[in-house]
C-alpha cells in the first residue's frame, strides 16, 4: 500500500489508531489457498453455482440467523469526504488509485467500516471506495420509508458529484445487493462487474414463509422469533426505514443484467436456527442456495462461490473470499 496517499485519519477507535496506522504501511499477505477459479464468459451460472470454494477448509457454521449483523472492524486510515448530493451530504471514504474503482455498499444498517478488512486485503492497483448511506455513519439522514432505487440513485449522485471515475466494480453485501442490481440495470455503461456477498433475494421472505411450519398457538418463543425474522421486514423494523416490499418489486422487474461479469459469494449453510426443526432448516438452506443461484443467473457470465465457514457476515469472517473475487474479476477485465 506504499502508493497510497493518506490525506486524513478517521478516528473511529482512538485506542487502536496507532496500531491501524502501522498496519496500513504494508498490505497483509495474501491467503495461501488456491485462488477461486477465474470466471470465463462461456461458463454458465447453473454449472458454476454447484461449485463450492473447495480450497477453503470448512469451519463452524454460524449457529443463528441474524437480521442485522454486528460488525467490529478496524478503523480506516484513508481519504474521507462528505459530498453534497443535493441538500444533504453522504460520507465517502476512498484509498488507493488506479484505472478501475471498486465501490463497496454495506448491508442494511451497517456503515462503511464494515469493509475495513476487505479494503486492506484488496489488490493495490485499484481505487477502493466505501460510503455511508443516508442516516448511517457520518452521512446526513433523509426521509423514510425509502426504496432501494432511491438508494441506488443516491449512490449515482455521490459518485458523480464526488468525481469518482468509473467504470465501477460494485461490491454489495446483503440487502445492498438490491442497490447494486438496480444501479447496474439503470446505468449499465458505468458498471464493469458486480460482486454480491450473500445477497438478498426479492422473494426470500415469501419463500421462507412457505417452508416454515404453519404458525400455531403452542409455538415456542424461539420458533416465533425465528419466524418473525425469516418471513418479513417492515420499514419500522429496520434502521434505514427500507420498504422491502416496494424494493423487492423494483428488483423483481430486472430480468437480466446481460453479460456483465457477476460473482456471487454466499454463506456457509446454517446447521441450526433457534426453534426451527432440523429438517426445516435444511430445506431453508437448500432454498437459500437456490436463490443465490438465481441471482447469479441475472448475468450470462457469472460464478457462485460458497463460503467455507462464514455465516452472513462474510466481509468480517472470510474477507479473503471477497478480496479474491475482486482479484479474479480484475484479471478478467484486463
């Protein structure tokens, strides 16, 4: 990372600032595992979706399904700007430089710090930018409820007014996958490639509802709580006031992203969910993999990699998978 020009220091964790500054003087060594196979346009999503990340040793799967994961990343030492996108400002953090720019979009309720580890592991020949959506991190709030298309349009305004040059590799985690899909559909000439990290699917709640046992008065509290998490999301139930139903409809209308290179990285299958019978958990996980395959099928040039041990928080638990996906796409785009 010796080519980086550090202009400001984001002090999110005062006691760790000296340690992080020291760590940022050299890029961590790359993983010793064999890299994820390079995507070629002739490979089909159906074939690739059945190919797991065989070079990563399986670990202990995440025992529960979290609606809003908690991230505890290191602080970033980088260039920070607040960009006015029209009466309000969004926080933008960038580092590095190159002919291509990787733009990171965090999961629902998470700010740019969720990508700290991945950004430190990513290739050094590109510009890396993450941002805080409205009301998160250091960004100004806005009115709610909101849709994913509004969030994608905010990102467009941020990159344009912040003079961040494309074409972009969009890296989106969880619910931010809606933003990436809608951005690529509306502004296709600005997107060089996409990485969806355990991305949300527009039909996930309806499909989970169909798999879970019918609600009964004698349901255990654990089953009732899991059913609530797995079968719906209302604007009042999430920190960004996201209207999931309206956003899902927007994404559902996107039938194809053409041949844009697309990498899907999904979580290791859960083995248990509190209160849910094991056979039902197995069915839910099988369907989650099918939905990830469907996201991969949005492009005619896609690859689906399954995490070796990480749960939904792949950026924190297996960041090397995301870094490898970025490297893989960069090699393809050269």
